[in-house]
């Protein structure tokens, strides 16, 4: 069975051990021909997800992380009424384990999966110290690769909506997790900022959670004397020329500091 999911709060590694093929929306094939039927006030990542051919999947797992994601849930369940769909509730605190349990039980019931013991998922631990912390919401995999090439001499740590297997960390109880929706997100960011030499915060346009966090993140960087770059981007497959100039200038500042 092939399932597509939209958020790293979905325990995709554990579900893979159950025999389900888990596909991230960030890795899904999306055609170039595109005219959105979704509202103009939704974020560009969600609007790009309208391009996905959902008929290629047996089910979809959403989260209630923002209004845009909930509108995508409405859109898909309306156009694909017979497809398995699940809306994973992300609470404002870390206490979401019961919601993961409901998800796993629903999948076992609907796809006739035997009630075998769930295998522990192997999760790579993030580096303790790193050169640049990348905070953000939805980043296209092509955009991520561009960043890695641009800052190839620096160790990057991505803290985005799809970079860390948060759902599996919660099930295993092996790490602290957060997302921009949660009440303690800024405290979580503060810990991450302390371990970085510089911070880049990238918000997908119309992503309210990240945009509201911009001023506080900037203040934390000022408090700990960390170089900080704030950007608002469309969900695109490569860095725009305007943003590339800003990244290059930021890299030069880091190089001057090193000298």
C-alpha cells in the first residue's frame, strides 16, 4: 500500500516498518502545467500540492498544522471520496502520542495489517553543533540542494516541516520535537540557535506561523550575537536570483567574521 504524507509529524519510518510505502509530498512528482483552483490566500506549498496525482496513492495523511493544510484536506477528500484519508491532530504541546496511536490503528484496520509488534525506527541524530541553522516551513528539495551547494563549506542543520522525523521521535521518546504551531517553538529555537554560528530563517509566502515567529527569532539572534538572515519565498525548485544575491552577501559576512 502506497501512502503520501505532508508533515514530519507523521511517523513515516514506523509506518514503513508495517509494510506501507511512505511517500513525502516533497518528493512527489508534480507536473509543470498548473492552474490552481485553491484560494489565493493559501501558501504556495499547499497550492503546488494540487498538482499531485493522488490517484497514484492508496491513502493520504494530513495534519491540522495550519489553515492551508486543512483546506488541502477538504480539497482532496472532496475530489477523492473513496481514498483513505486521515487528519493527524497536532496539539499545541508535545502530547500527540495518542493521535499517532489512532492513526496506526486506523491504518491497520483499513488495510488489514496484522497487529504485529511495531519495529523501532532508526533515526539519524542531528549534529550537536553546526555552522548554519536553517529554520523554516516548506522548502522544495531542489531549493534545499541549491542551499547545500551554495554553502558547501558550511555544516547546515535544517529544522523545517519535513526535515526531521518528529512523529517517530515522539513514538520512540528519543528526542525533543517542536513545530511553529506549538507553544514552546521559540524556546526550542533558542536551544538550536545557541548551537549555531549563524541562522537563516525562510518562510514560505503566506505561512503565518513562521512569519509571526520572525521578530522573535531575530531578537534571539541579536541576544546571542548570531548572524541572521530572514527571507520570505515562494515554494519553488530553485533559489531566485534576488535571494541568491542575499545569500551570497550573507556568506561574505560569515567569511569576514571567520577571518
